C-alpha cells in the first residue's frame, strides 16, 4: 500500500532529523555511525561537511524565499554561522576546513584526510580541502546573500568569500594547505583547467563571479573576464560534463556542475557568456546529441575527448586505449538523450532544466516530482528511527518499492536503490538495493531537502503536495 507521507510532510521529517541528529553548531554532519564495539558511541564520518553545510544553507535560503517565515530565517543564520566557523577553523586566513569537531568531545572517530588541532578555537579540523567543498560553500554563501541574509550577514559573507578567493589568487590559483603544499584536489591553474579539468574551470568562474557580486570589488570581475573571455575558459565549460556510459558516470561531478551553473546563470549579464552557460546546462541535460559546439582550438567535443584520452596518463594500458575510445564512440552513436542525465529524474537536475528550458521532457518517464514521491525514508534511516518519526509526525510508512521494476539499461528508481549518503550522487544505473539495509550507518536527508525546496522555489511543487 502507498505510505501516507505528502511531499511537504516528508520534508518536515527530514528537516527535523537533520537538526536533531546531524547539526553541530550550524555545521551539517554527513554520515552517522551507530555504536559498535570499536566505537561505542554515536560517531560521524566527516569528509564533506563544508560541502554539505553550504548546500543546506542554499536549500534553506530557498525555503525562506518561499515561506518568509522568521524561523526559516533563523535556520539560515545558524547555517551561516556554521559556514563561518568552517572558514576560520584552520587558523589560516582563506583556507577552508572540510569539518571540525570540539576538542572536549571525546566521541570522535578520526577517518579520512588530515586532522589538525586548533587550540585557540578548541577544535580539531579536517584538512586537504578540495574543490567540491569550495563549490558547496560558495553556493551556500551566494543564495543566502541573495535570498535570506540581513546586512550584517551580507558583510560576513563578503568577508569570507573575499578571503577564500584572495587565497586562491595569492597562491597562483591553487589551494595551499597548512603544510605549504597544494591539496590533492586544489588545482585551479588556468593551464590545468584548459587542458583537463573543465568542471573546475566552471567552478573557478563561479567563485570569481560570486566574489565580484557580494564584495563589489572590481578586481574579481577583472579576473573573471580575463579567464572567461580573454583566456576563453568559458568556451570550454560546455565540456564540464563528460560523456561516458551511464554505469561509469560520476554523479558527484554532476551535483557540483549544478551548483556551479545556477549562480552563474543567475548573475551573468553578458549575452555571449550566458549563452555558453545555458548551453552547458543543456549538454548536462541532453548530452552532445544534435549540439553544434565548436571549441576554440577548432575541434569538436568528441575529438577533444579522444585526444585527451589517448594522450593522458589515466592508468589505462596503451594497448587498451583505442578499444576504450571505440567503445565510448559506440555509446555516443546511440540515443543522444541517454548521454545526458535528464532520464534519471533527479530533482536538482530536472527542476533546473525545466526552469531554464522551454521544451518538453522528451517523453522521459520519471519526472523530478515522481522521484520526490518515491524517495524512501529507508534510504536514509533505520527502521527504529522511522518508527519513532511515524509516531511523532502521524504517518504510516510502507518501505516496499512503489515504482515498476526498471527495464534493461534504464535508471533504477530511487525507491529501489540501496541506502546511501546521497541519492543524487549515487549512480542510479549500478546501485540497486540487493539485500538488507546496513543498520550501522544512517544519513541525513539533505538530498531530498535540496530537491524539494528547489522545486518549491521554482514553482514546480505545490505547498499542499
């Protein structure tokens, strides 16, 4: 039988759970580990808290824009304080921390990246920060600034954005860690971006455009124009999405892509640059099928990727490269819609596509709203947690899948996927629920909240649905 959760009540449940179990002084924690013999306390795995906190700052700014409720404004203020501390936790101006944890809280599970101690702030912090963490933080700062921040908070946002951007500029567009070395994923140098990291090229343009907007400082706008127009970085950002067969596609990159494009599309006034960013969004949606894209070096995207693949050290034997190129070309020759990600029905992608494109959904069977309806509590929570919320919020939940079984090579509906920290990052082609859910780990519902409140803000989801 269908469960009795409306889309709105499901958002209420996930919001309550987010702040009850996954929020530490405005920092959003990602992955909760229930007690085990090794760690006999509730612990958290924390490689992505900056990314997560920024994303939720944006989502609750969307919510405040919809409701105008002073309590939602207080939520955004709390999350901005969380972002502020993440910007200061390293003790080095302009160096973001992935996460922090109080020194006087012994319930700590060290794992992943480099943990350091900041005695002055009474915390330990997680370093080796990457571009995806920066993406989430700038995304959150921008939408809070636009939709929810008061004047004092706008000044704080401008200060922190300026510090993060200045550190990049001063370090030749690299993230330099406390040890003086570039972080593993901290390379924004123009040569690197033009050669191979077009997704991060889009990210650098996002940083500079947001910095120019929130600070009013002309130097950021000058850097933005230099890279976007004179160095033609914007021309290459139409290739930020890379066409690979669905089982191997990186949906983490796709989430980054949306968080880069939305502020750029919101802020850009140059018609030529706006058209490039809009084309990038269309390519993310539809792939390269039917798109007439000419790159500055005269090659097509296909030719560019083939050259990159054949000449780069990707850990693939030379004897296999020609076969791989041939296989990917065979995939490209198929249905162009299968190249993009529209058919996955992922709300944060498809609501953006529908907002910007006045076109039909190309008979894609699963819509973004359907995905929200199917989104199961069990993909985030254990049965005892769900039972507690059934009693607290007055609903009956049925964990059985309600979607039809997918056909061959079709995306797996969200209610048939395994439990995961992010349903939008999770590859929908390769990760079905094929056994009992893991009861050690539980995850917050940031993905549902991000999709739901984007849909509400853009007007695609009604308040009573």
